[in-house]
């Protein structure tokens, strides 16, 4: 069960741990690179359908194809597409750097103003971010204030062709609305 500690929701009962002399801590940046990499694994899978292509090649579809180039789905370039990042901490910033390297337009939303954002990244409102983005990457912590903030209304603002990637916590999304 989730327990409250300050503004954060946690899987650990901090008070019970303290009563038993157990230290509970966060390890910042332990998975920054791997989570950012996972975001792009999803983006590339959405645009290039890597798993589908590999399966079809293994099943002989390429060898049975009369052209030298085989693809069963259209390929989509991510260069020039808009990547919206919700939560611009270490992970969100790492996602932005990778997206920028791919030539993507970077928008971000953060609960506080980021004074030192890269010039190529623009902080916008949540509504503007979801309306303009081709890919929305959620990289924020779960708090009592943002639980299930991705709901029917927010999802309705997204482009019908946009992809939502949640590498934060599951309860950030109202699953029934999704």
C-alpha cells in the first residue's frame, strides 16, 4: 500500500521503518540513462515497428518479398517531430538531450520554472505540451497532487496520432480513462 511522506507517495512506510531503526533513502540518478534509453526504445519501436519487422523476417516474409527492401508498415522519421517531456529533472533532461540529438523539437513541462534549460528546449504549459507533441514522455514523480493527472480531458487534448510513454509511476495515469 502507498504511504504518505511529505508530498510524496511511497511504497515504504517511512514512520514504521524509522521506529525500527531502518534508514530509507532515495538514490538519485541511479537509473537516469537507462530510463531515458527506454523512452527512446519505445519511440523507435512506435516509429519503426522493430519487433513486428523482426518477427516477419524470421517468418520468411522478406525472402518471399519480390523487392530487395522489405517493410510491412510505413516507417516514420522522428526528426522534426515534437517530443513533450513532463517532468524536467535529471531523467527528463536526459530524454531531451537524446531527442535533440535525433533532431526533435523539445517541449517540457515542470512543476517549477527551470531557469537553466537548454536554449533548444522550451518550457510550456501542460495543455500546450500535450496539444503539440507527437510523443509525450512522462518522467515526473508521483505526488498526491498529480495522481491520475493524465485523465480523459488531458488525453482528449492529444493529437490522435500521438504516443504516450510513462516511465514515471503507473498511478500518474487514470487507467480507466486511458
